[in-house]
C-alpha cells in the first residue's frame, strides 16, 4: 500500500491519499480546496486517482473534492444521503476496491447525519482491517461536535451508536482522523494526528463511555463556538 497524510493549518485538518501501487490506483480522502498537493502526490507515486471521498459535508472549509474528481477523471463519493449531481452515493457496508486495497464504508453519523468512516484492508498484508479513516467522528483525544448540521442532542445520540460501533474494531486498527489540535470541530484534540482503536478506547474519555446518558451529557458540555460561516460553507459544499 502507498500512503500519504497531508496536515493542513489553514484550515486545520488532515487529508489522505492511499492506494495500491501494484495496480497504480488510489483514493483521496477529505481534500481541501487547494488540490495541487494531491495531484502531485498521485503523479509522484505513479497512481491514478480512482475515487475522491469526502467523509461528510464539511462546515469548516470548502472542499476540493468535486474539483479534484473532475480534473483527475475520478468518481466523487459521498454517503447517499448527501449525494447529488455527478456523485457516487455509497451506503453502509459497501466495498470500494483499489486493486489489492479494499475500503469498507461504515455509516457513522453524529458529527453530521451523512458522515462515513472508511475501514481499509490490504490483501497483500492480510485479511483483517488495517486502518480506519474516521473523519470528524473519532479524533485523537475526543469526538466530533454534533450541532453543525442539526440538533446537538440528536447528533450526540447518533454519535453514541457510531462510537459503539467503532469500539468493536480490534485494538490494533489504526485511527486516521480528519482533524487534530486547533480544529474547531472538536474539544481537547491531540496534536498527534493518528492513534489506534485500543489507545482511544482506553484513554479517550468520551469515546470510552459506554453509558448512553453519560456520553450524551459529555457531548453537550462546553460546546465550542462554531467555525466562522459554518452554515454557509456547508451549503456551498452541498450545492457544489
């Protein structure tokens, strides 16, 4: 597997490019508006971008997803609840294949209703999942805020179920989130932009809560100020 992580500071967030070097195909996850770095990385690794996936409709930055897909001839992918125009809508459990790399779509709502995570295995390494791209659902140190696309409590109820589902993954599965310290989409985020399910299950105070009422109460405490122009940005990304 070929893997690249892109850490951005304006906006604060993480994007990813990964894929099968043997077959020369890759995917880009959660690209920001400036798409040049992804195009260069695909060229440098001699891979064709087959999919561009946004884990959710972002409210903190304008996505470069559709533009990158159009410029590279890739399919643009969102959960079916948010897919419109020339977009491939995906549902829970759906596989996306990139040569020896297989992505399994997990619907993990809460941060937004359409949020998905991407569970990845590499058939050249084994038949078990290797990593999960969690967007703004699970981040290192906390979980994503729940009121940017709906009611905070309703979102927290959904996020509880998504957290429970992610906690069922093996301890060794790597967690690659869409944000880290400095992002407005979470509280108490670590500056370390990756972790494992086992470490977060043990040391992420919100993620570790298995009582629904305690979890919802924790998510409703100390909600930070929303990102500037959050509603407008989300509308732009939905209509793009």
